[in-house]
C-alpha cells in the first residue's frame, strides 16, 4: 500500500518565481491571459492548451511538450492534463492556480471523461504548488472560491459513507471509520466558517479554504479512498453534465448536487446554501426539468458506473417532492 502526499506548497507572488529551467506551460487562454504579466520573466519554450479531459486527447498532446519542467497555469482541466503529461514525459510539475476552483491542484489523480462519466487515473500530485493570493483574489467571482464545493461535499459524501455502512454496502477497503468521519466534519466546519471571507477574496479566507482542501485531500490519501468527501453529489454532477454539455465549471454542477442530495438525505441545507451564496456559486444554471430527469436516472446511472453506494442508488419518483428550490 502506498500513501500519496500533498505537493510542496509555497506562498509567493508569481512575479517572484525564480526558475532558470525551460518551461512547457499547460494552460487555458483565459487563465494565462490573467497572469501572463506575472510570468513573462520565465523561459517558456512551449505552450499547450487542452480542449477536453480525455485520455485520447491528452495522448495527442504528449509530443508537444518541450522543456525541462511543466507548469500548469489555471484550473482543473489544466492541472489534470499537466499531471498526465508530466508522468508520460517523466518531468517535474509546478502548479500555479489562478482560482481556488477545485482540489485537483493537490491530488495524485487526473479526472477524465469516458462513457458519459468521470473516472480517475493515477498520475501524480504537482511537485510544487505556488499560491499567489493576489491572483486568487482577482479571479472571477464565480470561480474564485468554487473549491468550497470540494469541502462542502463532505456533508453529503460522508453521509453516504455512513449510510452505506448501515446498509452493509461498503466493500472491505471502504469500511466506515468513525474517527475519520468525525475528523472530516471538522474540515467541513472550517469550510463553512471561511466561506464568506473566501468568497470576498480576503487573504485569510482564501488561506483557510486552501487549508481545508489540503486536509480533505490528505485525509483521503491516508485511508486510500475519497468516500468522506465524494458521494451522490458528485454522481449528480457527472450525470447532469451529459444533459448540460461541456463548459459549465465544476462548482456549477457539484454545488447544486450538494444542496439537492443534502435535502434528500434529510439534512439542514441552510448552512450549505449560505456558504454557496457567500462563495458566489451559481445554483440555478441547471433547468428544473434537467434536475428532475437526472434524479430519476441517477440509480441506474450509479449502478452502471459502479459508484460507491449512497442515496443516489435509492432515489425514486417519491423523492422529487422533497427537492428544494434552488435560488
């Protein structure tokens, strides 16, 4: 058994990065435009812009990597692609997030799409994560602190984990661990506490959100799976993307999933709603008709993709009456 680690995290302005190596940048256009004035002193030998998260597409990008090190500049698509390319080319990887939009900057896996869902392939965490809080604070408000969703999903993911144990549905390698459940609840509370400040772009709030993401990721690393923070809310997000198409940010899909699944689980959704609103996570981009269809399809979808057991596996027409109004 191996236990993965977090990247080395350094907090500094991007303009103060000192690196004489030849760099291949993996980025999206909007992300690079937001920081190019801060990294123009670096030696960029090649630039790659991923267009989608698929293994076939990533394999087409491998030969375009020219340089001694890969820099991932941007959000989840950039860093997941860069992690894959760094392993393929046996190169070190540095991540420069332009918003705290996901936890992918900290994880050892790359999420890719296949057969209408999201799967994960083992790659590696960045060797170095450089955080510039001024850059993060200046990100568009809807993605600035959207990584809160990967903390708030603890509410529904951990509930599913405990529910699966009660139903005898957890496999041996995912058995419920009470102290881990209690520990992850503290991380969830930390996310709820910092949501308002992180959403405003305050340095202290963004730092606490970063800390919560790091603790959530490393706790999952320690136990070897992500049940404490990934459950039916993510299954909803993976499924609804098939109806909404590519383009909606991670938070726009997972955020509504958290609120919907928490309500169906019988949880108090008000603190979760407040945190989403504080971090400017849009909850109304998915039409009600699409939500209802996704809910009804979710048991079949979850079984088909062999997702870990949760409330998603049990949903029926009767649950539609319990769906909250997203606003």
